[in-house]
C-alpha cells in the first residue's frame, strides 16, 4: 500500500504554503534530472536495474529548513537523489522520515520497485523504469512534507526504520543495500539532545553513546552502505565540536552497527 500519512485528525499540522511551493519545485527539478539521465543505462551492463535495494532517510526537523538555522534538505534532495539512484543502480527505494519519534511516525510509504517487469512483450522496459523513478521521486517529496509536520530529530530511529524495511524486503540475490540519509545528524528528541552532550573526550562520548542507546534498538545496518548528505552541516554547530561529533557517530554507525559510511554526496 503506497500511502503517506501525516498524523490525521484535528491535531494534524499542514505544511505552510511556502513549503508546498518548494515541494512542487523540487518535484519538477528532480523530474528534469531524471530526463537528463534517461539515456543512461540503468545498470552498467545495459540490461536494466541491478539488484541493489536502496533506502532514503529524509530529515523533517529544523535542520530540514532552507534558512540559516539548518541544512536545506529540499536543495540536498534535488542535488543528490537522482545521482544516488543512478550511481548505486538501485532496484528499489524504501523510505523513512526523521521526526520526533521516527520509529512510530505516521509518515510512511511502501518501497518503490525501480525495475518493474513488463507484463507483455510490447511494453517498453525502460519506459516502465522511467515511470517508476518518477514515482520514487514524488514519494521522497511527500515523505519530506509529511516529516515536516512532526517536530524533532530522531536520526537513530530513522536509520533503524529504513534498515528494517530493507531487511524485510530484500531479495536473497540482491546486492549490498545502500541508504541515502539527508540529515545533519543532530539527534534531538525528548530523551536526548546531542547539542547538550559533551563529546570532547573518549569517556564523554562513551557516556553519550550509552545514553542515546539506552532502551533503543541499534539500527540493523550491518554490511550496508550509508551515504550521508548534510552530515554535521548545521550552521549552529561550532567548528571545535566537529571531531567529537564525528567520533560519536562513527562509534554508533561503524563500530557498533558495522555500516560502511560514505560522504561522497556531501
């Protein structure tokens, strides 16, 4: 079921008109990107999409704005989503939001099959793939719009949620999963604010990691490729805190979760 929810009912918050206009512009820009890439084989052998399941995590918190308070997620999506889908030869795309509580967020969308099989011999496989990529792009914008109605920044939960979806839907013959995480990784929820945690020393980082993981599930990222976009780019973060911030997330994502972390799209 391909549905997006933003927590309906009288308490639901609608995105502002400016955000809606930005979303429309983003869809158009991404569509142009897909058109520009339409003559490029969707896989290196020219036979269609490789079996590489992919995931997208989008941050709808304050870091998802376009002003000087955070990372412009709309702009980052425009710049990186289509190249990511092409570079990684994605056969499908799963989604997860970063919200106040990402695991339980009502924002959801079923994974999109980027390599649909033709139902008849007269169907153009590339046309089907092109249509599927447009669907995937539209879903990413809908996910971001929905996430922006739910304050907070549970990055750990967003990563855990998309990893779980990939584990549940992955084909046994599929290649190593790849995830694009568009977020500044500023974990900020009711129980943990990374900006309030001292991270300068190894002992401080160990305490902070233990505090964040207390009662929470470590994202099932083992063996997956995680590509960050906006990592530590929040303009409110002091330059002197970067190394501690980096070591904090390296401990969680690489040492503990055993993901392969890349910053190619930064």
